[in-house]
């Protein structure tokens, strides 16, 4: 199974003023083993042009894997902290992720992933973030 898909990502960081980032992009959607994969290319708008992003969606685990001008593997598993390295053209950052809530409702036609997490970079104050992803496959 490998289908064309439209991937809609909405990220909201809570703080003094909520910061929203919304992206709607074409990509592909497939299943390998017990996991689903949504893959898309970043654009200049995201600041990561030249990067391919893979969303790996399993039963109780969600990962964002980036390769290219920016490289990272961020894993989200409810109540399980994760530390990853985020390589950018400007240097490498240590990213700490503490997943507070994770909801996955995905099947071969697409679906939705909701994750609420705290993210801190290199010991800075944690930012509370909500990421909502909707994947809609297209008919061949």
C-alpha cells in the first residue's frame, strides 16, 4: 500500500501569546509492518527546505524523523520522556520531549494523530505544544 495523501499539520505552542504553525502539504502514505508512514518534503516556508519529514505512526508511539538540511528523530510516547539531537544548518540542539497526551486514530485511509507535549531545548524553559495531524489519502 502506497497512496498519495494530503497532510495537514497544526502546531500550537502555549505561552504569553499562542504561536500557531499550520501546514497543508501533499505527500505519501503507506503501511509497513505494524506502522503507518506519512512522508512529505519541507518547503522554504517551514525554514527546512531540502528536508524530508517522515511521520511514523504505531499503536502507542509516534515519531517525527527528518533528513536533509535539518535532521532529527523525535519520539512521542505517553508519559515517557525522550531526548533527541536536532541538527540544523546553524548547529545541533539537544531537545527534551515529555509527552503528556497521545491519541492515534489511523487506518489505511489516513486518520488523525493528536499529541500534547512539553519541549525544552538545551535546558531552557519548557514550552507546552499541541500537534494535531490529519492525513487524508487520495483515490488513485
